[in-house]
């Protein structure tokens, strides 16, 4: 289990793991949670199992029917039995290991559809006797958990100052000293921010302005967390984003005025 804030390097670490596993002769299967598909049952599971579906004919009939129904490949209109789908998934994975070890990777687990997450939780507790490695990456603030007390857990933190300097210099050599110092301060050791901030439109002209221009990649990485916040917190953040200054008192006062206006319109 790998956790950390957006941009901290979880996906990069998984990519390295997949590359090394392939070099060592592992078969690699992967799934990635996508916010747009979080309400589609078994969407992520289908992504991971697609290379193994030709072997579904070897499953016992009930497991095969449940799995095919889950992926819309069966005429059965009844909701698939998630226990049978999980058993079928486990059977396919363990059968594949007869040809060598297997690495199963799940990235952005906080956006896995619930059905896939339940299947992943099921198999994560039943792989100890098989040559299967399961790597799962998720955001820090995701409350659901996988595995048990024996599961190895790694929380990624920001880079220390020396490593942050090295990464920034590798991606943006020759920055003016003041701008370089500001990028280091604003990034706070976040690798994605260290890579992307210098690429922002007119980043080198930021000077002493209150905000640094962001790239689309940075905006997507952090704005995706907004939907998880209470409405009042979202409103306050939008007010802060619209403000052209940094006065906390001004932001809170404007937020309070907007909140009062909303209540008046509702009542």
C-alpha cells in the first residue's frame, strides 16, 4: 500500500515497479481509478483482467457466468454476484501464475469503482500463498483500506531540500536565484510541483506577484480533490481563488458574505 498527497510520486513509483517486474519475468496487470468511471461497476477490474479473459472458459460455470455478466459479456440481466466475481478473479490470477510470477497494480485507488474495490479487498487477503505481488496506490485522505495487519505500507513524503533543489535544477536549469527560491518554497518538496511550476505560462515573469501561474497538469492534480470537500469549504476556496490579494481577513469576510447570500436565496 502506497499513499501520499497528489504529485508526491506514487504513479512514478508504480511505473518503476512495473518496469522492474517485467525485467524479472513477471506478468504485469494494471488498473487505474478514473473519476469519470467511479460509478461504473467493475470498470477498473475489466481493465486489469482484459489480457486474461481468454482463460475465462476454464473457470467453473458459476464463476464464469458471474464474471462475464459483470463485464457485460453475458445475456444474464441479473446483477452479478460479487462474491463469485471475486472468486473468478482470484482463480484467473492464480491460474496465470502457473506460467510465472504476477504483479497486479492498482493506481489511484481512491477513484476505483466500489465493485472493483470490493473485489480487490477480497483477493488482497488471499494471495499470501501465491507468487502474486499486489501494489496499490491511493491518496492520503482516502479512508477505505485494503489488506490486513501484515500488509506493508509506505507513505511518501516530500523531498528534502537538497533533493528538491536537484530536481528543480534538472528540470529548469539557470533560473534566477529569487525565482528558484520561490519555486522551492511554493513546491514544499512536491516532485510534481517542482517539475511543473517552471513550465507554467509566463512562470519566469512571476516576479513578486501573489500567485504563481499553474500548468494544466498541476490544476488537475489538486482541483480533483475539491469535490470531496464540504460545500462551505468549496465556497471559501472559490472566493480565495477569485481574490487578487492575500489578505486572510478579506477572504473570510467575502466568504461569509457569499454564504449569507446563499442562505437568503434558499430561505
